[in-house]
C-alpha cells in the first residue's frame, strides 16, 4: 500500500529568515525531509520586523509558510488547520510561546500535540530559574512527546524533574542536497560561523582568535551577526556579518578546517550536536571542536573530528596535520553524517515516532491509521 501523507503543522521561531538564529536552518532541513517523504507541512511564523527585513527564504517550495500577528490572529485564521492536522508541533523561542501553547492546546482538545525544543539546555536553565519566556513549567506535561535537540541524561531530567510524559531526542540534521563540497580553492586555514553569544566568546577567543594572533601567516574567518564593536580582531581574521544558508556550502568548502564552538548550557548538558557539525561534515570539511559529553560517540576524536581544549591544540592541528590525515578525518565524518544525520533520516525518525507511540498517545483511530501507514 502506498504510504499516506500526514498533515503536520509547525509553529516555530522562524523559517523565512536565518538572521541571528539557528532555528531556520534546523526547520528547513527537517521540513525538506518530510516533503521528500510525501508529507504536507504548514509552518506558522510570527511576523516580526527583524526577520521580515532579512528574509532569505520567503517562499519555500517544500511547505506552506504563513505569517501571523499574534495569538488571536493565529488561532482565528488557522483554527481549522490546527484542529484537523495529524500532528501539531510547537517550537522553542516562539514569541508569546506560553500563550500560543495554551491556545493551541485548547484548539487541539486532546489531539496529538508536541514540543520541539531546539534549545533544551537553555530551556531547562530558564525553567529552573522561573524564567518562562516561551514555555511554562506547567505546560511540559501537556505534550504527548517533548522532542529535544539534546539527548542523553537531559531526557531523563525532562521526565523526572519536569514531568514530561515522554521525552525523545530529535537532533538537528543536514540537507544532503544543499550541503556538499563545491570544489572551490581553499581561502582560510580555519573558519567559524555563528551568531555572537557571550558564553561562546571565551572559547572563540581561545580556539580561533588567539591562534590567529600566534599564526600571523595563516588566514582565519568568522561569519555571523551581533558581534560587539569593541572586539579586537587580528588583521588575519576576516569578518563576514551575515552568511545566508545558501552560501554555507561554499563557505565550508573554502576552509582547511572549520571550528565548532558550543554554548555553555549545551556543554553542561552534553549530547547537543550543532547543525554546523553536520553541515561541515557533509561538505567534507574537517572539524575542530570544543568538547562535550557525547561528542566522541557521534564523531570519534582523532577519527572523524579533532577535539581541542586549548589554543595549543588548535595550533597543532593547523600546523602538524598532513593533508592526507585531514582528508581521512573529513571522509570519516561525512560517512557517519550521511548515514545517520540527513534530513530524510531525521524526518523518518519523527514519523516513525508518531507511529510507534500511537497506542500511548490520545490519537483518534483514523489518525492512528494514517500514522501507521505513513511508515509502512
């Protein structure tokens, strides 16, 4: 029997603009995977000026994208879609998230409702400090499944401490059709892409800026917005203010190594792979990364990644790694990512999770049948 299409509604921070957020890249990959499997997705995004002024994907061809002005506007205009969908997934950092969740839960009236936390360690730190910016602690048990960007022990904590009915990992992924080596000449010895974050900056100083100072004959690059004007960049560090996803593959392909730096909350939680890891690996660019628990299980140190804890570690990687060794590390990382972290793999995991949980979830029989047949 032909697999049946599911109707899925996502309410997320942003799909249209990747400016200053990593959510757009994560959503785009997952939704492309769902589209490739034949599923229909409606993505609802709050219309805010800072994204409206910098939309790099205003009209996606893999889903329907609609904007809303506020809670009442969304629930009135999209009530039928929210009620009829096979599944509704609310993301983290959605503006007015607490009110949105309450409103959607009322519309769904017991039908499948899920949360996708692309910031799990940050979310839990907020909730522990009674900061309910986009999710209230009382709302965690509302979701049939709490999908988490982070895996490992954080899943147990979600269930034991925050009373999630079911916590499951849903890592980010890479669109294999968008990310591949471009064959362009190498321009930089080491590069980094990421929006400025105060808790990441010390690691960026240690693992890129200081190596640049000590290796004045090497070339470095940092891409991303919101860096303070008072940062003193070495003359051999090129700055790119914003790099849209369409240019990421070219950016990675022009680096001898790329750097991955992780936010403090995610280092503490572990098992929180950045989409940048998967993007760089898919492009065949060897990765230097700071360490967190679980990283060496995803990409073994010395085999598929180079883990650096100090400036000297980065300098050694840049000056002592042969091209043959560097290429072998890149090939090993790419093989692992292509096997387990592509958009289509992640989309299959999501749909399979819907189906496997149909007995536990409060799902009407006709929807349960569609969920089952979609992965048959």
